[in-house]
């Protein structure tokens, strides 16, 4: 698929200029490395993975399988067993040669493993750690002049979102490719359906709904030998400083589609949520359900629901109501001026997002999806802030919030579990 179809390049907005310009300028003041210069001239691209868990490992497989000339060159993880296990699987899964030179000297353990992967001689870095680490890792990769594929979401708090936005501006200056794990932006069904919506297939969109309701996910019971931090990182889904809560970690996909269709981010959120079923301490302090009413600048309202509770009816997708019809983007269906059903077969969006990134790098026209994924991440964070506090939250209020969960220099040790947020009592920061 061509870069033009991705739809990731959106006009800059004044709020981003004012909020991130200072940070971006400070980052750009250093030596501007440019991995593109090397990548364009070489047939082979060296890939480094930071975070060897399930998502990072699969993203690396998808990257290698998406394009010719890809080589897994370095691995890094907080835990040695993670990178060792993935390296063994790579050896079994890929034909001989694709993982060549993946030696112990380029496999790193510890909180600083991301720095060592970035410095190992790679061209492209895949960031697959828990999202709480993403802003620091992304900033470091961009400063080093590396192309980046980063999993969503890209932050868990407003301070982290601002850091990502600033780094994305520097990536543009350095002509670095940046693609995020919002794979629907590279999926034929979504690309074709949303193109038709943008062309007016249902007239003006006047309302929207999006959902991700499902059962519970995995959890990791605590080993008595683990420190607070080790257990929380291994059980990261359930701690806001690591995952952002499931509205941020998972529902961001649907919110990203709605922003894509609307061509904008919401200007306010009014949300509620709670912790009805997952009350055991193993689930940290996050909620198990949210419901949010978003409002866009043109007055369009969008209802969002997400839930992770076993035994309940599930729903995943996005719906749009227009002046001349309706659309279901998850099904690739439009009933408007004309009826449309997407008939494409075999979308491989998880590989296509890597193929699009790599093709754009080699063509000298690198994609940069930083702004769209950061805005979608902040869209989710804004709703979480509203639900936790019981207050309506405006976009500028969220963007400029002093809430900062970014950990610049993490280390193992004590870290008490946060109290469960209580609407009406938890302050809005």
C-alpha cells in the first residue's frame, strides 16, 4: 500500500506547536544523526528489538516477514529469560541466515537494555516494552537517529504524550520513519471504507460510537522473591504507570479510528467507570469498565465503551452516523448514497504496517505517524482522567496537565500499589 493511503500525515495544530516546540528544539540542538542515509544505501536493514514479550516478539516476526533484506541484529529486555527465549524461537522459526549474527554480545538485559540496543549498530528499532517506558525509549531512539516502529499506546500520562510529540517533531527534521502499532491504518478494509467516508459516502458525520468489550486477560501471580517493581512489570497490564489502564492500552485502537474518520481529536470527555469484578490485588488499581461521551470541535458526539469482564457480551468496532447514511468500519460496510461491502481477502495488517514503514524509508519518503498515535493516546488518557476524578476534562486541560507517570531512571525495589481511584475524591491534576 502506498504512503498516501496511510492517512497519517495531518496538519499541525497550534496546541502542539505551543506545547512541544521548546522540548523539540532542545532535542534537535544535538547532533542530528540520520539512519536514513545508511538505510537507503544498504539492501539489508538491521533491526533491534526492545522488549521481548509477546507483542514485541510478534512485531519483530512481522517486520522480518514483511520485507526482503531484514535482519534481527540486537535484542534487549529487562529480563534475561525473555530475550533468550525469543532468540531460541527465532532460530527455530526463521530460515537459516535471517537471525545470523544475533550473538550474546548484542543481547542485553536490564533497564538500560534499550540504550545498548540503540547503540549496537541497528537501523530500525522496535519498541515493544510496556507503554509506560515508551516516551523515554522513543526519545532516545530519535536522538540516536534511528527509524522506529513503536507499539501503541505511546504514553500513559500527559507528560509522556508531550515527550512523544516533541520527539516526533525531531524525527521529522531528521527524516526518520516512525510507524505505530495502530495497524488498522494499514488494513485494506479500514483504508477503503474510511476513504469512502472522507469522500462523503454518508454525508456529514453527525454521531459515532466505538466499543471494545471482552473478557479478562492474562495475569501474573506474584513470586515472593520478586520486588514490587519486578512483579508490577511482569504483571504490567494492571498498573497505570505501565499500561495506562485498559482504556489506554487496548481501546486506543477504536479511538484512533474515530479520530481518523473525524480528521481531528475530541475537545472534551465526560466519562465514568469502575472496578466492579476485578477487585483482587493481582489486578493492581485499574478499572474493569469505562463509558465515555466525547465531543469534537464541530459538536459531533461520540460514545465510547470498553470493558474487560468475563461472562459478558463482547463487542469490538466503530459505527458512524451521517446525514445520508451509516457505516460500520470494523465490518467494512456502508449503507449510504450507495451500499458498500469490502470484499478484499486476507488483509495482513500486522505485516503491512512494517512493509509500509520499510518501503517509505527505502524510497526516501519516511512515514511519521507520531502525531496521530500520540493524539489517540491522549484521547484515551483524557477519558481515564475524567472517569477517575468524576470531572469533565477538556483537551487542552489534558494536554497541559501536570500528571507525570514517566519514570526516567527506573530500578528494582519497593513500589506500593496505587490506591484505586475514587470519582469525587481523586483530584484532577
